[in-house]
C-alpha cells in the first residue's frame, strides 16, 4: 500500500487529529469573542486615557510630566501654562535645561538652588519632594513664591519611566504672612513704646512728687534762715561784727531763694517756648576768667577750696557771637554740679572748635553716675542726691535747664560717666565768629 516509510509518515501527519468542520466553527467563534473583548478593553483604555488627560489638563494645580531617561517634557497642563506664562508648544519635547529661565529656584534666604537638587531633577533620581518653598522666575521675568512637589513615575515592572512636577503660586499667602509679620512687629514696637511711656510717666510722677517735697524743703530752708537772722538783727543792732555776719547770711540765703525762683521761671519758659536768644559779641577767654572769679568765691562759701578748679584756655583767643548770658548760665550750672558732687580731686572746664561748632567739656573726679541713671539726668525733677550719702540740696532743674539752653543755642548736650570715678559733661553750640 505504501511504497516506503516516508509515504506512511506523510499519511499519518495529514490524517491524524484533523479537526472537524464543527471544531473549526467553534474555534472561529472563540476568536471572535476574544477579539471583541480586546476591542472593549482598548475602548476602555482609550476612554481612561481621555479622562486622565482631561483631568490632568483641567486640574487647577499646575502640572508637568517628563520622561526618563531623555528628561523631556511630554505633558504640560493649562494651569502650568498660566503659571509660567508660556505655551505648552514651547515646552513639549524639550528639557528643563533648554528652558532655563523658569527652572532656576532661589531659596528664601536668597541662595540659588543647585539645579541637580531642584525637585524635578531629584524626582528623576527616584527622590520625592513635598512642598518645597522657593522663588521661581516666570517667562516674563517676574518672580513668584512657589510651593513645589515632585515624584518619580514607575511602570509595572518598577522601572523609572518619568516624573511628575506640581507647583502652586503662594505669593498672596506670603504677602499676607509678611503683612501679618510686619503688623506683629509694629504691635510689639508699640507695646514696647507704651511700656516705656508708662515707665516714664510713673517715673515722672515719682520724681514730681519728690521734687515738690524737695522744693518745699529748699524754699523753707533759706526762708527760715532769713526770718531767723532778721529777728537777731534787733538784738545785735549795736554789734557791728554780728550785724555784718547776719546780713551776709541773709544775703546768701536770699541768693539761694532767688536761684530757686529763677530755676522755676527758666524751666517754665523753656517748656513753653518763650525763652529767646539775645546775641552779642563774646570773648571766651574773658568769660572763663569771669567764671574762675565767680567759682573762687563759691568754693570759699561752700568749703570746697581743696578741689582744684582748672579752666583750659584756647591757644588762640576765640571770639564769637552768641547769647553770653545763657552760655554763662550753662557753664555755671555744669561747673556748680561738678563741684557739688566732688569731694576731692579736680574740676576742669575746656573748649575746642570742631566742625564749625564749639564743644565745651566739664570734667570732675566726683561720685559719677550709674549707667542706668544717665538717661534720666536731663529730665525734669531728676536729682542725683540719692547717689551721695550727703543731702547736697538743689531743685533737680539744673540739668534740664542746661539741655533747654543748649538747644536754644543750636547745640546738643551729652555725658560720659563711671560710678565712683567721675563724670564729663559735653555740650556744643553753633559757632558764629564775631566782627572783632
């Protein structure tokens, strides 16, 4: 039947397992169902892609997607276009390094972020970044606060295929935070000012009370002396040495009383702005000579002869136009204070010409003034008697009057002092050369 073995094998292959017509029909139906299923899956996938793209594009959050490893933009939504002020067509298939302007992050402290450490490049290395605050430059050159996040994208086999980047404009929030911070700072400053004002008011009230108490004492003391020694004159009218002694005491106490009254009137005029400047020619060396004679008598009457009093005259005579009376009053107050608070050592007065102003200096080796008290010495009613164990008297108006008179003469007054070592008071006045 078969000529050879090969014919037999060919017959077996052709006739073995040959499908029937019904089997073929069933197979065709199965293929049709499989194809229909695939088409349905493809339809669903297409629908999902459309929904995903729509959601991505319509998202209010600015988003971009880049691919790995070419690091090119593949998707950029409308929100990102509006945020960066750019068209998507300018981005697609380009790398961030080809579009440098919008991808240079600046940290809040002003430092420029290393490009490799920016959120998107980090995502391309598999590193997720969440809510990094930085400045970002948009394509019109404007700079905005940005809250950036990025994350890597992996396929089903956990292979990196790209990254997504999201950015939010937080400029308005930052401006609000800045306004709040500025307002908090202003509120803090106002609170501090109120605290200082309260402290000053309380201190002023305390000093005012102390001043009134002290003023009562300062007025009564010379008045009692005047009345007492006036009564004694009747009993010793025929004793010339007694009469001379009593009348001298009465004269000195009247001078004390007149000084108190003048201080009150002066500070009142200074505060009301009624004090005026009367300019005249003044020879500074002659003024120092007058002051030396005045304080020689003052030291004798106050038992201060042991204190050395120095007036350093300028090498070249200084002639100026100023209110000589008020300049003399300033120096008398400062030198008088220096002598009052100095038990031993010296008091020195000098003057120098600096930048068209005369700068006077009164130094002493007295008790000095603590740093925390220096701010008050030019305030009304402030007294330094509390720094001394002795009651040295005074109204507490001398230095405030000095400050007012110096301001009237176009200058400033300040001091340097160390407790226990002495003080130096400085003041400046405008220098106007006279016609001599």
